């Protein structure tokens, strides 16, 4: 059972208020208390057992209390009396007028009084009991009642055996409690009283709100309130556990990453122990290649998500990972047990734990790095030095925080602060912030995807001649899934950005000329632009786009397409691209003996392409979202590609 027990109930204005047997017991409770003091250790009396059984039939949820737990363990007169009293108090508002209920909790035996009664509210001064009872009685909406209970040893150890501590706790969290009722704190009203019972000190609360606000408390809200209060009551004890839990989570993450890298590298340590994991990694690598690296957890198609979850489940079976997860789960249970009544006997599967969502991104990242696939499509940002140390520098800081939050867990409030700072700067006219805001809306990562919003911010940045925004607009128009898909406009924006010196735009424009998308086929212009991109001075262009530009230009020199055939020049370009990390250039170099076959095959493919375009003029243009090939046909096509000097799944990122 949780360390903090809460019982929330609500009473409608027309609820029944009659239960003669219960009221008769309440009216005579003073005599029963004297009897308990003298005979408390004796077995429960017959009358108590009869009433107790009736209470359990009428109120089954009464079993979830400290008092019933004590009675079930030791059915004595004292424990029976405390259970009966507690259960009646929890349901007293059903049996009598609301005003009488407020008066009862404020004046009953063992209430800690401040003056004539023990009632307290949000105000510093003690309230007028008659006025409080009248306000509750005359309220024409729902009334919520709650009992917050602790064990005596916990209350004494944490100094919650005094009314002042509970009063301070509830006053400090009044706004949070009102928020769970979905009402402003100014429209929320509450009063409470602390009863210093011998075994289980507890607080009675009565809550209501102005009816115009339509208050409501959901089951989730009840759990959140219990969690909120328990975390503060047991704060000193939980802080040390949180630190150990964070350390345990980091250890598990590092161990998980290490074991996954070993598996991707070829199962060096235990090649026979994880065949299922090896098969899953191969399937994930195929998905990465087929989708050109466009995979990010949270936006995965179901088959890929299932593979990622299965990989985590397989790694969870490893003894070291399993032991690390078990250690973390024990700490987690210690935290959850402060406000949850029951916990699963075994730890939930690792891939279902929200605290370890970042493991899914680790799986994708390592799979991308380990599989023989081309560089995934990436967003290339400008590296611009801040002009001052003021607001603009803060924009760069917000951008860096959002980049880091893609890979690691960051507090949500930090992410939201960075978003607000970036969007505010964009609204003020900062071109860099406008470009970054457009990317956020286009990607739909921290903000809902909104192509129209992305287009608006990109266009604002282009008015200040931000060539990265021009390039981004080209990408937006080139995206077949975008409502603004237009290959001609895409090429126009690539051309404008290229004229302003953007190396990535030069590469994309060269592809437009090479493939006839948005521009007439012109291999000569493509070769010129590839050459310019390959010789760019920008460090990011040299790192990402230049190797692909050299690779493409090398293939043009091999075929004599747009340039004079020059295999020596092609080999020089391909070797440079391979040194820069382009594995496809390396594979093409290894098939140098087959270069002579590329020219005739290109010619044949050109004829077929021309015939296809002839039919396109008379047939409706349909863009299928996806196309499937059976395994046999795909294998035949891959063998032909490799025979012609192409690498496996030969494609390059759409930069």
C-alpha cells in the first residue's frame, strides 16, 4: 500500500443523506472511545463485526486503507473501532447535511484546534466555522471531499503530525490542486482539518469551485495530486533516490549502447548467443537503406517500430543489461510506492518505459552508423558567429539546446523555453531565427508539422537574403509529401540560393539538371555545378556535400556525359571522395574494370526513359506513395547494379 493514502469522493447537490444505523453509531461514538481505551487489545466485539461487515458490503473500497490493513492483521476492538470510524468519516457527507459535515471535521475529538475549532483554509487567519459551513451547504454544485492519511511513524519522522505542516503543504499547492480541477486558483475554494489519530494521522478536505467554471477531477488528476503531495512530503528521502536512479539510468544507457555496438560490429564477443538480435539488426539496416535514413523514433512506420522494440527486448535479455535494468527498477519502485497502492510484480518491458525512450534513438543511430548505407538526408545549418553577446547570442544557445534535445532527455521546461525564445526572435525579424523556426515547423519535431508555417518563416528569411532559407524553400517544394510540391519552383529556389553561394543548393540544382526535374536535362550544367560544390570553402559543404559532388562528377567523367570522358580525372575525383568517407566512390573504384560498360548501358536506359516520357504525356500522372518488389526481383536488380559498378542500393542523400 502507498505511503500516502488518499480517498476522493464527490457529492452532488441532490445526493441522499440518510443511513440511520451509521448515524446512530456516530452519535454514540464518545462512549465507544472510552470502551476502546479500556478494552482495546481484546478481540473485536460481535456488534463491531456486524457493523464492519455491513460497511465492507456497502463500501468495498474501504479495504484500501491503513485501518483495514491493521484490522485484517489484528482484529482487535481498537483496530475495529478505528476502521469503522475512518470508513464512516469517509462517507459521512452521504448521511447528513453538508454544513454538519464541515462542523464535524472541525470539532470532532482529537482535531488540532486553533481557537474554538480546527478548520483552516488558504487564508492565514482562522475561518469562521459557521460561515464556512453555510458556504458549503448553500453551494449549488458538486462538493469534493478527501482524506489524506499517513502512518504514525511516517508522520512523526517527517513532522507531519502537526496541523501547521499540513496547512503549509496545502496552501503551497493550492494552485496545483485547482489546476487538476481545471479551474483558476481564484475560483477554487477549500477548507480542511487535521485529526491526530493514534495510528494514522489524517487530514479532511472539502473542495469546491465557482459553478461557472465547471470543475472536474479525473482519475488521472487524482493520481497526479497524490503523486504531487507524496513527492513533497517524502522529499528528503526521495531526493537521494532520484540521484541514484539517474546514475543507474546512465549506467544502463551506456551498457546498452556498448552491447548494441558490439552486435552491429559483428557479434564479436558472443556470435552464437544472439542470432535473433543479429537478424533484427539486419532487417533494421535494410529499412534504413530503403528509406534513405529518414527514420526518427516517434515518426516510424509500424514495421520499423516493431523491429526497434524487438531489438531492445533482445538486448534486455543480456545478463548485464538485465541486471542494470533490475537495479534501476528497484529504485523506481521505491519512488512509486510512495503514492501507488500496487505495483507490478515484475518490471515492465524495457521498451515500454518512458524514462528510456532515448534508447530507441540510440538503436536507430547505431544502426545507421553500422549498416553499409549512404549518408542519410540531413539538415545543414549555417555556422554563423553571433554579432553580439545579447539577445542574438541567446538565440544560438536556444538552437543548440534543441539540437541536443533530439538525442538526449532534456527537461520539458528547458525545451519549451528554448522554443519560445527562438520563435520570439523570429517574430522580431531575426533571419537566422526565422530559418530555424521554419525548419521546426517543417520537421514537426518539437512543434506540430505545419508546411504552411514553415513556408512563411522561410520566405520571411529570404527577404533578408538568407541563402539557407532559399535552399530550405527549394527542399520544401521538392518534397513530394508537401502540399507545396512543385519541381520547377524547387529548382528556382535552388538556383537563387546557388547564385548566393550556397554549396548545398549547387549540388541539388546539379541533380535537377541531371535528372530533368524542374529543369531541362543539361549534363554540362550539372557537371559545372558539381565541380563548384566539390570545391566549396564552407566547412559543412566540404564535409557533407563535397564527397557526393565528387562522386557524381566522377561518374560523369567515366561516362563522358556533359564532359569529355576522362577516366584518370574520374579516378582522381573518386579517390578524393573515398578519402572523404564516401563508400560508394570506393566501391566504384574497386569495379574499375567494368567502367567500359557504363556508357552503352546509359544509352539503353536513355532510350527506355524517352519512351516512358512519351507515354506520360497521354496517361494521367500518378505518384504512388510506395512500390514493392518481391525478393527475387530485387536480388536480380541488385546483382545487375553491382555488375555495372554501382554500390548496393546505390543512391545518395537528397541534400
